[in-house]
C-alpha cells in the first residue's frame, strides 16, 4: 500500500501570505497548473481512490488529479479539513503577531486535536482500502500534523 499526501494547489491567500484555515478559498490559475503537474507525476502509479477535504481548493485539486489520471473515484472526508485558525484566518503572520503578541488566539484549534483527527481518519482509510494505493488531498496544517 502506498499513501500519497497531496497539498492542494495555490490560492490567492497563499500567494498573499495570508493564514488560511477553513475559509473556502478557491485555487488560482497557478494552483491549477501546480495540480496538473502533480497529476502528471502521479500517472506513474496505480491508484485506487482519492480522499479529499471538502474545501473547494482541495476538492478541485482532487478532481483535476482524478481527471488527469483516469477518473479515479473521489471520497470527501471532513476530517481532512484544514486546522481551524479562528480569528487569525485571513491575517498575515505579521498581523497575527501584532494582534496576538503571545502567539495565542483562544479560538485556534489545538494542534493535538488536529493531529488526532487527521491520524485517526487516515488509519480508518488504511483499513478500508487495505493493500490499495490511495491519494489524500488535504491542507498544509493537516498534512504536517500527520507527518
């Protein structure tokens, strides 16, 4: 079994350096091209399924990969959604540090909760698709918590 963790392509908030949590920001044109390049590489392997966060930037990335490879089945999984950054979402890191100098905004999802959620759902899909290669399309925070 191979598991490929894919971060969605670029969005305008990524390009602008904004903290992006659960806001549903779409891919920009550069992000679409990035995902097409990723799909071109992934064609070299035999994939059973793509599991994606329901946020549009991840979902669109999964759709592009599926279409470019060979119409692989896609499953949406809310547990692969990005970390909830609460009040700092949409801010740049500099703006966040200025507003929250201690680095604590009370409504940010604890990293331990994110990690538990992401790892548990990954283990669920490992059992479901035993022996098959799967692609997970998610977000930087969620993927880093798994790693």
